[in-house]
C-alpha cells in the first residue's frame, strides 16, 4: 500500500504538505509528489487535500503524479 496523488486533480494548494509531519510531500512543477521513502502511510494528508487528489493505492498504480 502507498499514498498517491492524482496529478489531474492536484491544484498545488500545499495543504497536504502542511498536514504531513514526515515532510514526505513536495511540490514539483506545481503538483504534489510523495516521497515514498519518507512516507509513513498515516494518511493525514488525505483529508487535507481540498480537491480529493490524495488517497491510498492498495495495489496497482492509480496514475498518481510523479510515478
């Protein structure tokens, strides 16, 4: 399982970045990208996204930004 960000929905607000205590999310070209090595999968970033672009991927690739 991993956290992914849908680049088509991401508005670059940075709310997910603020919610991540591990600092595992950065903006790249105006879109949020998850650093899987730093991410602890706590999911605090998921409800923080105003566009619903952040979520869990429990298997296949959802086409998230930066993957």
